């Protein structure tokens, strides 16, 4: 990409540099809160602005009533009605990545040339790389993106894409650099237990009149901290709809997926979806705590060059200068597994070569059995993850692999992490992102990885019942031609409760409500058909046959242990891990318990496939 440099002074806004966002650009703002998205909302043209998270959309549509939010709950009739409203001269859509297709369908239905008439802006664009490993559909708009005549991507912490389509379309990088000291003040607390250290820090300033904002991407950890401190009434939890389902809302001061400044409490806990994009406007002093713990979950790890910079930028500058204390609390892991950049490159190259050999062989074989074998082998290769449905490379997944390994490498040692913060610079410059305050250590008698984080969440039965009743109610109250909307509800729950949705689709809600009280019950229900999944896995069947050969004689624990090893090794889902032989007998004949050579056990018979 060609690089175009621009500079901005303190208190200047994006529109001073660009009255209209130029097309075919990747804009790296390097500064949060300079009104770039606002400039496009107010621009005298039709626009579609893609925002990665729903709270960002809610915040902006509340501020600008002439915009339309398009997400999983939006239907086609709402979009058509908005497009036909002649009172709104410049149409402004704010859409999640997954819902862009709805706008395109509506425009085509009204014979609107959406690709030429609308400007498409992808905000917080680095999320296409950082989030794709758990949210594959976030890049769904990208094939449509390049069809637009006028288009751009923007972020305060943009990442460079490897997708060749950017070069093919002549994209250039616009890098905006501040002419003033924009460094974020940060102190770093290294610890072996982030939960205990966070509690210690919060207790130091309890009742000092300042609101505390804790950014921690783990609901269990959040509810555990609240429970340990006994601060339910004084706490607000901001998280996704799916996570809200887990929480006993009535036990906390406020629980929501939407930022409402009037609802904040003394202690406010926010998950990952609030790390970027949302605006928090508070005319008061605050304290910010950013927690990462490699021993609790790698999902809590934040990148100093993107996430942390964005988090601090959520709190917008006010007319009166306010005190905003930021403490990063981090726990590293010397045994964290990651690959260096060169290793990732070799890994991908080898995988791709193996994949290509198999694909070539598939094209030349006519024998059905051999084709099945090779097809199964191709599915086993993890390179399949980096291939789109149409057979092309998924460059965003490739970028994500480099990105994830880089972030994990930061958390191998305290010194390494501290160095990353000290040396973090704005893209393409030598300007530091942070003004580092004190760096200190706190060691506790127990490591965070040894904690049992139960928190205050609902029982599995309660969650299951609520989800099933919601789905049944939707089907009962909704006309058959609108039932496709139920997919959006299911997709929300699939992320955390995939087994509930799968069982609902296979057996229906009544079966779940009648016979399932626990997750184990749901998995047992699914295991009725689990052997079908296993029978489609060639590698599993091959090793199964050599492990459970005819006339093998062994005791029950040994048979179960070997069977469970194979289930785990080949990731065969929904097979119950029990202490009996019921599931094993789905695949092979098992005789009655008998005695052979002075030991009691079971004889393995013929395979059933």
C-alpha cells in the first residue's frame, strides 16, 4: 500500500482533514474520539457504516435518530420502510458485519444501485483479523465490500491486511499523526493472581467517590470478584446478550448490553465487546483497570498496541480536564505455547503443500472409496481452516494466526510484557503510545490458575429452560414466513450453548424441557446420534479398528480409557464420557464379563460398521 501522511492538532476533528472520507483507503487514525464516524454520519451522501458490535450501533443510532440500526433483530420491512422515507435525504445505515446482506437485498428489491449510490465504511476494521477465529462471519461483508465504487476502512488501531484485493483495488494507507502529546498514562501491576490483585486495588479506593471501570473478558471472573467483595448492589456488568443469559440479573445493581451513563455504579465491569467503538461520556474523575491473565483464559489477553489503547480511548475528553487513572493488571505464563512469525510461515506453507497434494489427487481419482479417504484426510488438515467455502484462501484467518501468536508471545514473561508497553508506538512513527507510570509486582500465596471461579451465575437447568421457552414462544407467536428470524436467536446462543441449540433442532423443545436437567443430560440426548458423526471420520475408524480388534480381552476401565482417548483425539462431539460400556457398544460388540487367564474382563467382538 502507498502511505499518505497527515497531521492533526489538539482539539481538531477528523473533518478538518477530510470533509469527506476518501474512497479506497485504509485510514489509521492513531487517535480515538476525533469524530471520524460522526463525519460520515453527517456527510451529505448515502452511507452504510459497518460496526463490529451492537452496543456501538445502539449508541450512535440513539444520538442520530435519522439513522437505522441493522442487526440480527432487524427485518426487511424495517429497511424497506426506511429506504422509502423521502423525509430522510441522506440514508445512513449502521450495520453489524453479519447483517449487511439485508441492506443489499432491500436496495435491490427497490431497484436501488447500492454499489454506486452508497459509501461503505468499515469501522474498527482490525476486528476482521482479531475476532475471526471465534466469529467467522465477521468477514462476510468483504466480498460485497470490493463491489462498492466508494469504500474505506478505518480505526484508531488499524492492522495491515494481507488480502491481495486491497492492492488490486489500489488501496492506500492514510496515517494520521498527532502534533501533540497523545500518550496514555498507564501503570502496570505484574502478579501471579490478577483476581486477588484486582480486589486489593479496588479496596484501596472504595468509597472515594470515583467510579471504577474494570475491563475483563471473563464472566466467571467478573462475578467471582463481585462475590468475593460482596458488592452486588454497587456493581454494573456490561456484556453480550449471551453472557447476560448466564447471570442472575436481579442480584446486581445493573446488567445490560447497552452503555447508559446514568446506570453506572461504583464498580463497572465490561467484557471485550466494549473495548472499542463505544463512547463513554462522563464529566467526572474515574479509575480504569485492564485485566489480562494467561492462567485463567487466553480469551482475557489484551494487545497493548490495539485493545488497551482503544479501551482508554472509550472515555471521551471533556471540557474540564479530569483525572483518569489506568492500571494494567497482568499475569503471564512461562509455558504459554506460541509460534514465532517465521514458524507460522513455515507451518502454513507445509500445511498448504499437503492440502494441495490431496486436492490434486482428488481431481484424478475415480474410485469412490479412495475419494472418500482423501476427502477425509483433507478435512483433518488444519489448513482447511484457512480456506473459504469457495476454495479461495481466507487471508483474514491467516492474518489472525500471526496476530494471535504475536499477542500470546507478549505474555510469556513479565519483562517481555512490560517491554511491549514501554516500546509501543503509533503505526509508522516513533511516537510512544503510553506514558508509563510505576511498574510494580504483587505475589499471592495462590496462583490465579488454581482458583475455582464459580461466581454467581444461573444453574444450567435455568439457562436451558429460558432458552427453550424463548425459542418455543418465538415459533408460536411468529408467522411461518418470518420464522427465518429464529436463526439469529439461535446464532446468539450457539456461541456459548451449542449443545442446547443442536438438541433443540434434533429433538425439539419439549424433549429438552422434559428430560434434561443438566449439560450432561443434553449431551446424553445427543449421543443417540453421535456414532453417525464418528462413522464419517475415516481416521477415527481406522485407529478404532486397530485398538478394538476382534477377540481383544481387557477389563472395563482399560476399554473405557482407550475409547475416551480416541474420542478426545479426534474431537468426536456429543459422545458421553461415562464409566460404563454403553457408548462403546454402539461401535463394537462387547461380550459378557467373564474370566480369562486368571483375570476378569470383556471380550471384544466384531465391529458394527
